[in-house]
C-alpha cells in the first residue's frame, strides 16, 4: 500500500536492530485519513469472503480493526488483556507471550460474541513473532469460528510471525512488509496489497 509505505519512510523511526516506531500516525497518535484508507484496502480484499466479525487485540490493533469493520459494516471485537468487573460472562482465553515485553498475558473474549456461524478477519497493527495472532487463532478455534485471514498493517518479515501463522493454513495479507533495517533505514519487501 503506497500511501502507508510513503508514510513509514517519512515518519517512521528505526529503534535499535528490530523496532520501528510509528507513534505519530498508528500506535499512539493516529491519522484517521490513513486509517480510513487502510480500512478500505482490507475491506476491498475481503469484500466477497462472507466476513461477519473483525477481531483484534488491544491496544493499538483496535484502531485499524475499527476502520476495517466500519468499511465491512460488521462488528469489531478486541481481545482484552485484563479482566474487568463487567466481564462476568463465559470467557474464551489464550496465553500470549510478548518477546518485546518478555511477559505472558492472558487475553480474553466473551464467548457470547463468537459462534460457529462466524467467519472472522483478524486485524493487527504489527506482525512480529506472531504470538498475538496465534493467541487469537486459538480463541477463534475454541469458539468454532472460521478464520478467513490475518490482515496486518506492518509486517516485520524478518521475524517468525508470518511463517507461524501460515503454518496454520490461514493466509496473511500485509499492507507493508519490512525485510530489515539497514543503517537506520527501512528496507521493504513486496507488500501483499
Ligand atoms: P507478536 O505479537 O507478533 O508476537 O509480537 P511481539 O511479542 O514481538 O510484540 C509485542 C508487542 O510489540 C505488540 O504490541 C506488537 O504490536 C508490538 N511490536 C512488535 N514489533 C514492533 C515494532 O517494530 N514497532 C512497534 N511500534 N510495535 C511493535 P502489544 O504489546 O501486544 O500491544 P500494544 O502495544 O498494542 O498495547
């Protein structure tokens, strides 16, 4: 997606060997116009797939996921990382290990929002080691839902996530793919859209 790649080139910052900071338009401050374009790209790609729900994981997955869901005119569900007092329904849970934060968290979705009649599109802002996506896949399988694909805004193709998701048989569609970082610059691989 050209507009996204240009924006990463303009405003992204490389931190260390493997982190891309995009907090001016995606992960902290948000550019709604770019998000709308992202929503439209995924919605076009999956328009004929019979998707009934978009599923993501909080926090920054919520932003692109909401725009995709709006374009598809379907609900968006975000898996929660902490249980709050209102979550008194039956929960579907998965353990997600974060290599970045070095912690395991339990993510959860109320069972009442998912059923075997659902066909889900998973959306996330980053695909790195794939643990968040795999956790969501486990929850969706437990619910008996079908999974049409995993849509990613920025994939770090030099990490293991894409291969791990594809091993499950679920297609990955990424709007920007990063092959690596060289001297503080992003080297892009060919994107899926
Ligand atoms: P994984 O989910 O693919 O396994 O990734 P990993 O454990 O390595 O990453 C954990 C968190 O760090 C995720 O956010 C992920 O989106 C984010 N992340 C990974 N690589 C990058 C990067 O290069 N740049 C930025 N900005 N973020 C990255 P999270 O902790 O689940 O949630 P949140 O920050 O959305 O609350």
